[in-house]
């Protein structure tokens, strides 16, 4: 190592810290957390000599029953870390099944991120750390050494909402050099999400790259718009700047978005090499995005051959009074009569929307509208929505 | 609010917490931090009833002299938050000049992020919160209600490095619909950075959008590659998966990257509508990227009409023995003799690379190689590199 390099290293490793703090800094910088062990256990570590108690909480721990105003509910478990003589706290998990997990630390009742793990995902206003364990399903969430699609953040003009709006678009490997036309999946986020949700929490690019490489999914374009009509872009990415993201956002489920959805289709079909017909359009969404997919696919009743409702927030709403909702039954029947190839409904057994989905299926049964129904374990969680995408996408455009 | 909505709100607001913890949770969720006040002061808040001491540290505070193994150095200041009866800690800053700032909290000597602020940027392995104050220069870093370019994460084939590699590319507003050809700025990151550095820490998309909208910068494509030849993508984005990012990465300054840089130019010029000539190519970089820009621009001595060295890590290295470095003086002279429009050198007065840059300018003076020199306040910091980009880009392709 030459003199200049040493100077740089010293500069960056000492900046802002007194010399007596060097050892502590060195220890904190050298901590590996989380460490994914060969036996699929995971070790969490935290350097916090002054803390009285440190816990880790996350979806990798067995859920526990928690008392809430609604009665006992499932909540994420917690585990205690144990401190060693150097002030490093540690906890080793059970062997975990293949999955992308998220977690936080709780230090003396204060919930925070793991300073040793720079991989974080925002979900509404919460930021948590993530890690991946194992092969199998988890390999679908990894960036593998295969061909990759492109992920673009673009802005489209929405005359229906009188604004330019940000949108995330995945194009499959080789798209730019291809003269082919591709089918399109419109993939919609839930309440509190935005055009970043599916690409970040949903691992959409990794899932599509991997399933396309395996030959299980047809190369397609995936369009991830922002369903909050009062925003031009995700919090921090739009012209409103940085502000605390909210879970409930005005006007998200009053028909405005569904009514203006044709702007998005028009943008995609005039800017991308796409097969612009019903047989090559799919729409799917999670939670609120499932609600949107239900309504958009029947409001434009001869537009989509593939519809996916992932834990859909199916509900009668008092503010759902506009044109989009006025002919629910008639337009649903029109959609049925026009025909489609797949109407796919998936929900977890413990999802709080389970009954609402059951009610909706009864309605569909009553009118003779065909659908495929998948019931999974678990509740209203991203783990399920990633799995649903890996199950839904292979059925498209075949 | 109807019954279903209420159910959703309850579900999300109570999940995982016991009822007696409701008030604390509610308080924590409703904290606004940082709050940018009308008088340009900023209020920081943290709910941590069990903490004994809370500080905020960041580049918005006056720097302080800190004892290090190299002697007294400038380091970020710290300020104490004061606790109220509800366990909410608070600190209000002085009025701040327009800028994008970053900060962390220190809770009982444990450095962590602000849980009320989901806007975070990773720099090497550290994650800090950010906020923007004021107008003027700071407005260049905001997403404004103007036309926006597209930011794409793509993968290109690098035969010189025998791998597919991830790259970030900004195309200006209207690019996709245009039949025009555009000039290209290659913008290189520093040690420990990657293809995410300029777009995240550098606010490149916002800066370009704003300066193009003001008519101060010509519409151009900005190419942000990864200068770490052993990576195919940024930590967490490449096939190595999630791992703790390092500041010093092997083979970053041994000539391999410079030697294979033609792969990037070839990819850009065969995949984008670009003017593929010297008059329409610029290259600039910060720190290690300045070193790369220096060497790439002279190794391909008739390729770039515009060169920018931002706080360049100009240094003689023992591992710089290969073909790229073997004819430093001759190729630099060739570059000079071939001519160029701008050779722009910028550095802060307190930058630890100040002397190395001075030495290099003496060399250039000695051989009669012309350059423009800009000396700013401050040191080796992102604040300067964003400013340098806003100063350099308007001079290009005129």
C-alpha cells in the first residue's frame, strides 16, 4: 500500500472521531450482521455497549399472539440478543426456510435499523432491513448471473389527472435490440405504496429476470404505475419533495384512478413495442391494487385477458359513487360476456380481507363468472405477494 | 369512514403492538422529523423515552476540530437534543443556507438513523438521512414540476471484463420521442461508490432536469457506470447479493477499468441516439472517478472534448504498472496536441487531495497544457461534487 492510499484510508476511517474512540469504531465497522450461516441459521449482531436490552423483531421469527383493540392478532415475534464483553450483542436464529426476510432492532424499546446492514426497504413510512436465505423460491428474489431486463423510471403525461406522473417500467432482456412486440402486465401496488413498491418490496425485476431465464415466463413488459392520484411521484421522488408517507391517501379508491387508467395504457402502447390487444394485456395488483385491478378490468370490460387479484381489498366504499362504480354489476357481466383467459384470485388464510374475498367469490359464483382461486398460508404480507407474482406470471400470454 | 376502511386502519396501526403500547406508538408515528421551518431553521425530533442522551450529527452543523492519528482534522459537529415530559427529544438548528444535508442520531453513543424520516442514502456502507433546505442552489436538487428525463438501470456486455455489468443512464426529457441525436457525459463515481452514487448522492437527475428546464444545460445523456471492475453491479444489485460494501475495492485503480472503458462507449453509442464524436463526448468524475477521468481521457487521447476532475484522487500508485499507465506523459501530451475544449479541475481548499492536485497543475503548467481551475471552500464532500456538476454541465457542448 503506498503513501497516498494509506492517507485516504486514514482520512476515511478517522474522520469525525476522537482517537480514544478508534477501537470502538473499528469494532462497529467490522461487525457482520446479518450473517447467513451455511445451515440456514442467521446471526444478528449489534455493537451497543451502553444498551440495557437489545431485541430483534421480524418476519423470520414465529409470529406471536398480540392483544389489540380488535382482540388477539398475529404479530411479529421478538428475540433477545445477548451481550459479550466487548459490547457486541448477538442472536442466532433457527434454520430458516428460503425467503426474503425483513427485520428491525429494538434497543431499550427504541425500534431502529441495523447499522451493519445497508440494505433497507421503505414500506409506507417504515424502513426495515432485509436479507435473503436459501435457494428454491428465494433464488427467484436474487440477482443471478443471467441476462437482465431494464428498469426505467419515466414520467408520462396523464391528461385525465392533469399532471405528468412518474412510472416504473421493466422491459425484458434484449428488449432494446429486439424488433419484436411484447405483451404487457400492469402491476398495481397497495395502499401506502407507489411506483417503487413492486420493484423494491416485490423484487419484480429479479422475479421476471429469473423466470424468463428459466423459460417459465414469456418475455413481457411490466408496468408499475402510481395509484395515488394526488401524487405525481412516490414520496421523495415527486414534486412534493420529502415528507412523511401516509398509509391512507385521499382519493385513492374513489374511481379517479380507474377512470384515468386509459392514460397509462395509451402511454405504454404509444411508447413501447407492445402487442396492443386484449390477448396481450394483463392487470394485477395487491390489496388496494387488487381493488383497482377488479374495477379497471370491468370498467374497460374488453381490455384484459388476464386479471390477478392478490389479497384484494374488495370493499363497498361510501366515496365510491362516481361513474366508474355506477354500473358495477352490469360491467362485471359485460366483462364476463366478453370473455377472458384467466381471472385469478389469491389470498392468505389469515388475511383480514379473507371474508370480503369469500363474499366476492360467492357473487362471482352466483353470476357464473369463472375464476381460479388460490388460498395460501399467512396474511396480508409481502411474502405472499411475491409468491403470487411468481405463480401468476407463468400463466400469462400462453 | 366506512367499516372496512376502519378495519384496515386498525389492522395496520395496531399490528404487533400490545394495547398499553398504543399511546407510545401513536406518539412515535406522529412525530415530524426533520421539520424544515419557514425561517430555514430545522427541528429534529426523536421519541426515545428510555434514552439517557440523544445527539444529532451531520453536515448542517459547523464542523469541529477532532483529534486523530493524523493530528487535528475537521469533523462533523454534534448537537444535544433535549427531552420533554413525553419522552420526545428535540433540537432546533440555526437558520441553514440552501443545501441538501445529511445527518444521523446518536442515542447513548449508538449512531443510527431517524425513524421518522424514511429518506436515506447509502454512502459506501453507511446509511444517513437527508433533507433539503431553502431555494437557490438547493432548488437544483429538488424534483420540480417541470419536464423530467428518464433514469434507466440497464446491463451492458463488457467483453473487456468478461461480464454483463449494470449501468445507470439518464436520458433527457423528450428523448424517447425525439429523432435527434444527443451528446453524452460519462460521469464517474469515487472509491466505495458504484452506479448508484451519482444518481442518489449526486442528485444527477434532478440537477440535469432543472438546468435543462432553465435552458442552462444542453439536453444530454448522462452515463453513470460502475468503476469497480470486480463487481457486476452495486452491492445488493449485482450477482454477489447483499454484502457489506467496502471503501477500498481491489483492482479499481490498476488500469483495468480504463482499459475496458471502450466497452461502455461502444455500448452507449450503439444503443442510444448519440452524436458519436469527440465534440459530443465529456467525461468527469469525483475523487477516484477524477483519477479515472484523467487516465481514460489521455489513454483514449482523441476522444473527449470535455474533461472534469472533481477533487481528483491524483496519485502515483505502485499497482499502476500496466499498459494504461506506461506512457502517461506521452499520452497526456498527445491529448494536449489533439486539442480539447475544456479541461476543468475543481477542488476544495481543505481537501486532503489539495496538494496532489496542486502538483498535477504544476505538471500541466510545465508542459503548457491548458485547464480551467476552480477552488471552492470545504473538503472531500458530496456537497462540493453536486456543486461542481452544476458548474461543469453548463459549459458542455456549447
